[in-house]
């Protein structure tokens, strides 16, 4: 396992894609507080723009991981690793660990640049405690993306197909999360307008699409199981179920890793 990780890290160090993506993360992290300051001055605290990366990391990883590891089939790296005596499970886990390291590096650079530029411009976080909790949860969410994309890339023999599949899967997960969030965010009352004696009169009427408290938990569970659903909550600053989010992330990570490793174990590598 150590040799596999060393080889993967050496590939990362030599990868232009990795360094270009890292620079883009640094630039995005620095630009976000600058843009906020130019538009709103100090009306928005740093907390309000801190978690933009949570919405972007899934897309970034869908491209970078599929291209970084998708070529292992075409260049024969997978067969060489197995021929050297490494088990399929160790190869799979080494790539997963490398993917998590890559994701944490991207997030870490973004966060450091956001803090370095944002604190002088927007001031320090107004609620450091909740921010740190959301930060830890967001890094766990990034690891979930790694498990999902690693399972897909390791079981797809073609680099182009794996890249397209990862991006399409991200878009699918993104669409599902936004739909669920919109259902949960539906207001209890909506304005209704009518014409009375030639005058427009408005009144608030009950929204039939509003979910009662006892009806919300299945949708909240689906939202927390979805990494984009978690990212929306980080970005909006309304993390109210941290324990459930941890359990959901760990569960999705474990289930996806087990399924991906099982499929890779029986995959024909010829």
C-alpha cells in the first residue's frame, strides 16, 4: 500500500492538471472575498461567502479525478500494479486515499486563500464555532465525492467515458439536490391577488406544497444523503442537523467504497 501511495503522489506531483487546478482553486478562493467587498463593502461577513467552494468541489473533482486516474487503464498502470503483486483491494484503496488527499488539498488551498484575503477585507468570522463545524462537515462531504468518483473511474476502462460519466453524474446529483431543497424551502403562505371593486387586493393563502413538520424528515434525510444537498446548507448557513449529516456522509462513503471495490474485484482488466 505504501508503494502504491508513493507512486500515486509522484504522479500528482508531475501532473500539470493537478497544479493548474490547484492554482484555479487558489485564485477562486482569493477572488470571492474581493468580489464581495467590491460589491457590498463590509455588509456581508466572511461567513456568508466562505463555503462557496462546497458547491464547486464536486464539479472540480468530477473533472480532475476522472482525468488523473482515468488514464491508468490506457497506459497499463492498473495491470502493472497487479503484476507487481498488489491486490485489487489495495490498488483501489490507494487510489481512493489519493483522491481524498487531492480533494482536501484543493479545499485547503481555497480556504487558506479565502482567509488570507477575506479577513483583511471583510473581517473575521462572526460565528467561528458554527463555521468550524460546517468546515469539518464540508471536508467530509468532499471525501464522499471522492468515493463516488473513484468507484466510477476504477470501473470504467475508457478515460473519456469516465470523464463524461463523472460530470453527468455530478449534474444528476446536483439536480436532485436542488429539487429536494426547493420542496423543503416552500413557504407556508403565498400571496394571492384578486380584483375587488376595481381595486387589486392581496391576501396570504396557505401553500398546498408546504410540508408540515412531520412530513419533512424523509426529504431532509434525502438532502443530507446528497453531497450537493449538504453543500447548499453550508452555503446558506443553515446547518441544523450536523450529526445526521455526519452519519449520512459516512454511510454513503462506506457503501460507495464497498460497492466500487466489489465491482473492481470482478472486473475484467484485459
